[in-house]
C-alpha cells in the first residue's frame, strides 16, 4: 500500500483563491442584477495590498458618471457604506 505524503498548501494561496471566487461571484451577481432589473452597473474593486483594480461596467456608453454628473443628478444618488447593506436582527 502506497501512502502519499499530505500536500501542504500555502495559506496565502488559499486566501487568494477565496478572493478570486468571491470576486467572480460578485461580478456574476452584479451582471445578473443588471439584466434582471434593467439597471446600469459600474462596480470597481481595488485590492488594498496589491493595488490591482477590477472594473465591471454594464453600459460602457454612458457609464461611469462623473462626480459633477452625480452631484447634479435628480433625484440625488443614495450614498451607502458597507454596513448599510447588512440585514439587522
């Protein structure tokens, strides 16, 4: 009986793989929301450590809006932070 030694994975690789899966899932959900709810999506992710930027835009012709366009838009855009999306008990 041959016993294979257990392969040890690098914890950093595990974290990176988890981040890739979450990013892919987030982009997939944003794309689905855009098509199902007829919404324009502009999603930007910036990785803090590496500085890499990932962008998803559903409508490249009109998006993203400039800060001036957002400020002059009526009704005013709703500003949300990370805690605003969580459900409260």
